């Protein structure tokens, strides 16, 4: 979860949570980051189970892929972090 500390990761997750399913290019425009950087952060978030894609990872070549926050997974992660930071349930 170390990647969640990165400002761009937070910005990508915020955009996905607020705007719903979006294309990578829309995230690039919203964050001002490079397409490669946004892709890397999307992959990290997807690996953590916080983001879902409309097309499975191995089948994306040349396809239009929409990304969305998994709001339940994000809520769980926030609760875990909250518990850790406040010393609750540790």
C-alpha cells in the first residue's frame, strides 16, 4: 500500500471515485501526468484491488479500457488505515 502515499496515485484514485468509469486519457488530462505514469499508477491500484478495468489485463492491446474505483475496496482500505493510524484494532 506504499503507493497510496504518492500524490499521483491519490489523484488518480480521487478522479476515479468522483467521476466514475473513465479512460486513461481522461485521467492524463485531469492529472496532467504522462500516459506512462498514469498507466503505472492504474496498474498499482488495480493490483491492490482498489481499481477495476472493463477489459482484463491480458486482453487490453488496442482496446478501449475504462477504469473505475472499487468503492467497497477503497472504503475497506481507508478503514484499515484509519485503524492503524489511530491504534484501533491493532
